[in-house]
């Protein structure tokens, strides 16, 4: 046992003395020590109940002959942090979480790890930390939120609430309707009910084999979710000392490609690309944006989920057969990128795991012949405006996949919100939001507020938006993020001027500003980045170390 380093031999007398102070007895020093990494925090709807789930997990771990040690990570609710300076801390929190997992697990030499995340940066942060530690690990999230309903029976969710602001500003709805949507959009605890970033990442944990079936779709605060927590804790005790289940033996080239296949088939959040690049780096697996495009070109989009389709949410996907049904349907039509021989923490291959699955509702999960698109729900675009790439959630496009328009430039999200709200943005424009990348923000703010305002004002099909920041999983429309190089490092997005003509062709994976080479060279020669001053020591450290989005916004010391 790895934990013998802190509990065996006469030289560890003081160590055992300290452990006895926590309640351990003689017999406990011969049992595996299990880390229970809990992201309980009371301000996040997907997390305020995780203390209860941790107790269920710890009881099950004790029952199965192991010793649990719960520890916590921080968390940031992107929805609450969005639209103000709080969002600067969201992506950087991923690095704090990863560092916390590594610190606690390695300082105390725990044998195995049960991770209990739910929302946004917390899932990839725990994955990154777990990969550094490399012990047998299982992920079990807190579960998805139920979808809400307005009085007339229309389904609503967090994206509805953000878009309602734009509708109210444009006079499309009144104050009473705005309040009704506010009160109905988030009806229970859990990760927001659509295929937003949290549920996308919880789904990809299933696809990578580090979570049990149902992790991405079983609702929070249900008996079924409690049973999943028990099953995950019990299974971890069974594999706690088995080196075959070290997380780097589960998360491999094959499993990362499996995750991306599922991502394309289900139209996951564009944030998953950012996080999968960072996860692959920790797993020492080669992954670049060009490979992601190859997978996208070979995988059909067979499930549209909110925000891409307003009436379908995670509970509907679970009812229709879940992630396993998606994987089985796509298995023979993935260009060889889906590997069913990849291992899983269940003890059987992914092929054995999904073999008996079937689509139970073809309106929610379509078969290949009736796919929404022959290509995946995410794409990476390249061109002189994004030489190192940028990402679009093609599943969320509501207008044409080819767009040409004139740039309307904003040097921050706040400027953009003000400009959109005041009517500065018109049909046919390309909204440019820059200096919001990993360095420029810093922290790469999500742009749900401006994209929701565009949708709410009825411009979703007639306006494009590009940014070196990123989008919430709830974003829809022709919204392109992660533009790299970013403005803060002299990327082309920083050189744009109002009125520049921009051409986007999603099917050709291209994005270009229609300027001559001589004009671009002249602008580069006189360019000075418009970086915001910082008063935060942490954000200053982050800006100094963070890489751009094409590298997963990881920190390099």
C-alpha cells in the first residue's frame, strides 16, 4: 500500500499518533486509505448537497474495509460569477483545484481517490490533479439538475434566464414574464440541466471510463444518484490496490479520443476542447486541434440537447439510453476513432459496458441515418484570424454556417454588453470581443451574457461573434471562441478595426479577415497590447504563467 509510507514501521510512531487523533484504531493501519475529494460549497446549486453524498460514500468505504479521508476543493459558479469581474477567477480556479488534489493526495500518500465534482472547472481540475497523482480513481458527480417549466408548460433552464434579459431589454417580454423565468429556470439542485460545460464534462468522464454508467445523466437529489454514489465508493474499494486501475492506465490516447467522439456526437460545450487539451497534457497523451477536427469530420451529430434544442435536457438523454446508447450507435461510424477495447473502472472494456445499450427514444438520440449532421457538434477553425485555431459549437448555430460581415470591436466583455444593449450591433455584424483570453482577461471570461443578449434581441441568426475568451456551454448562435493567438500576445484579433470584413466558413473550418498582407504587416509593426491593470496577486501570477487556449490554457512555470 502506498499509504504504508505514513503508517508502517517504528519510525512512523508520530505519524500514527496523529492519525489516532482523527479516530483511527489499530486495525485501520492495515487497510487502504482512500481520499474522498469533495467539492461541497454552499453557493453552487450543483454542490450544496455534496456533503451528504460524501457521507454516503464514506459509510460505504468503511463498510467495504477501507478508511476514508474527506478533503475539499474550492469551486466557482460560472453562472453567478458571469457578467462581472468575478468571472476572471473561474478558469484560474481549475489550476487551484488540480494543485489541491495533488497536494493532499501526495502529502499524505493516500492509496486511491474518489472524486466528487459536478460543475464546470471543478471536473477538469480534479481530473488534472488525479492524473498527476496516478492512483486508482473513480469520479462520481453530484448529478444533473431537473429542467424547469413555465406556467404554460414550456421547458426552461439557465440559458433561458440569460436570454430572457435580452428579450426584456428589447421589449419582447414584460417584467412579470422575466420573473417567472427567473423562478422556474433552476428548479432544483444539480449541474444546470442542459449539455452545458458541467454536464458535458460529467458525460465525458463516462466516455473515458473513469465514471460509472449514468454519471452524466442521472438526476441529482434522487435515490438513483445516491445509489450511484454507493456503487462508485464500493467499486473503488475493490480496485484500490490494483495497479491496473491507476488513472493513467484508464485515461489513455484511446479513452481521450472516445471522449471527443462522444463530445462530437452529443454537441458538448466548446469548453470541453479547452479542458481536454489540458487533461491530455497531464496524461502525457498527444492531442492537438487538428486531430479534434479529424474526429469531428468523422463523427455524426446524433443528439441535440439544450441549448441547441430547448426541449431536450440531460434527464431526457438518460431516459433515452444515456451515454452508453450514444456510444453504441456511433461505434461503427466513427472513422475508427471510437475504441471499444478501451478499459474502464468497472473492470470490463467500454465495448462490454455499452454492448447491451439501446436507443429508447429516437427523438432524443437519433440513429446514424437520421443524424442532425454528418459531422460533429464542435469544430476548430483556422485562418489568418486564428493561426493556432479557434473553437465553435456547431450544434448551437441557429443561422447559416457561412458568414461574412463587418467587425464591430470591443476591448472587453463589459464594453460589448453595453454596445449590444445600446443597439450598436446590427444584423450582418461580426462582434469582436478581445483582451478576454487567458492572458488578456486574465482568466478567459465566458461570454454567455453578450451571446444571450444577441439571441434575446433577435439577432442570433444574423450576427456572428468571435472572441479570444470563451463561451458558456449554454451559449448558442454563430459564436466562436478560444481565438489563438490571443490579442494580449499580438494575435490578429488584437489588430482588427471596426469595419474590417471577416469571412467565416464552418464547413471549410476557416476564419479570415479580408486584409492584404501589407496592411496586416503595418498593423503588427505599430501594435501595442491593451492589457488591463491588475491589483490581484493571484491573477498577476496566472497571467505570467498561463499559455493560450490552443494549449489548453495550462500554466507553464
